[in-house]
C-alpha cells in the first residue's frame, strides 16, 4: 500500500497542478510517481527542474538516458523505475533482452553504454564515488569531459525518482519489468 497515494492532477494542491497536468499531457496519463510527487509542490517542482535542465541542456540520446536509468534503478532496487524504464527503453530502441542485460550489468552489445552504465551503477552504490578503473573505462570508451560531467545529472535524477518511490511506496501502474535470471 502506498504511503503517499496517487491522485488526479485536478486533486493536487494548486501549486502542483500545472506541473502535474504537464506531465500527464506528455505521457498521456498521470503516472503514479508524478501523482505522488504532486502532493508537494516542492517535490514535483524539484523533479521537473532537474528533468527540465536535462531536456534543455543534455546531449545524451534516448538510449543512453534509458540505459543509465535502468542501471541506476537496478542498483537501487527500484521496481517502479526498472518497470517504467524498461517500457521507455523499448521505445528508445532496446529489445527486452537488452533492457535485461543493462539492468543486470551484462552489456556485451555496446562498449560505450557498458562504460557509462558501469559508472552509473558505481556512483549510485557508492554515494557518487567511482574508482579510477571505472573512470578510465569512460575515457577508453571515448566519453568526453562534458559527457562524463553530464552523466552525473542523469544519475542524480534517477536517484531522486528511485528514492521517492521507495519513500512513498509508489504502486506500479506500468507493466512490470521482466525478472532477471
């Protein structure tokens, strides 16, 4: 049972409604995560702020963004985000098997994605710290200084949503991610 229940965009506090309606329009429905965030204007605005900065200034394609989200969601054990990003990862061009490989940390189909998801996992599990070996893997895979810095914003927004889902007990309203063997 959710600790913070989902609500409609019209039922959200006045200060949250515009953002809730924006998210509802973008996705076609108000996802439970956003409906929970909308209970507090500061929570939904903080999420929208970082997501908006990534949208406006970010350089990563959808596949890279989804790979980071899947890796961080798996590392944090966030069932909601693994499920939502499995769905959006498929929309970005990944097969179901590739989404499972990303979540499991077994990427053998793209060296650049393997490097950035290794970095994302390690940062998520070590309060932002990454080993020199992992950093060198990013360099060896050809990630630029700007991209290595940008990765932090993508990791951070996923930590924010993962932690919110754990905190709020968000109920799944998207198809569940397939089990990993």
